[in-house]
C-alpha cells in the first residue's frame, strides 16, 4: 500500500527450518562421474579440483597482456604450430616459476608474478679507463617484494 510509510510497505519472513533443509540437502554437493575405476577416491577428487588450473592456463593463453597465443601473424601451418608450441612452453615456464615464487608468497598469481618480474632491470655499466673501458652489468634497485621473489627464482644472483 503506497499510503503506508516506506519501512512498512514490504514485510517478509524467512522459514529458517526450511532454509536449513534446502542448504543441507542441495548446496555444496557435486556428482563426479569417471571411467577411472582403478583410481583412488582421493586421486579422482584431486584431479577434479585441479581442473581450475587447466582453465586458468587457457585464460592465460587468451590474455593479451601476458602469454597470449594471439594475435598471431602466421600463414603457414608450420609457423602456426611453432607459435602455439612456443606459447605453450612460455606457459609451462611461467607455471614452473610460479611454483618457486609461491615458496615466498603463497597467494601470488601468474599475472602478478609476471608484473613483479617486469620490474627487474639489468643495467650495462661502462667504466672509463685510460687503457681500455670495461663493461659490467648490475641490477637496478628493486622493491623488497620483487627482491625476495627474484632471489627465490635466481638464488645465485648475488643479491
């Protein structure tokens, strides 16, 4: 009724007993069907839950800002195959780096790892000398987070 005050226009109640019955009987249940009868239940569940890792890999291959499989500017089947293989290797290397980086930061994602590693810069320094100038390389200063992840990935870097 529009003549009533605003807080009295809509009234409702929740049957908590019926709500609990629905939640207990319906939500959080999944049916997993497999033909891997020789696998243990734990193996089946672990494989099912690892499905999200595969889906994340496909999302990464579609992300134009990281390891994108597109755009590709190839016209021969051989070039397209090599391009796809190279992108797959980059994804595999990224996942291996992510495994090591998670020893430092357990919640880091591949996207944030790539962003963090993009801050690592190597400078070529030339020292003037009367006889012969020499060139040496030095890492530029990095943030504390970048340094800890870099040291985990490159333990012999000397930082």
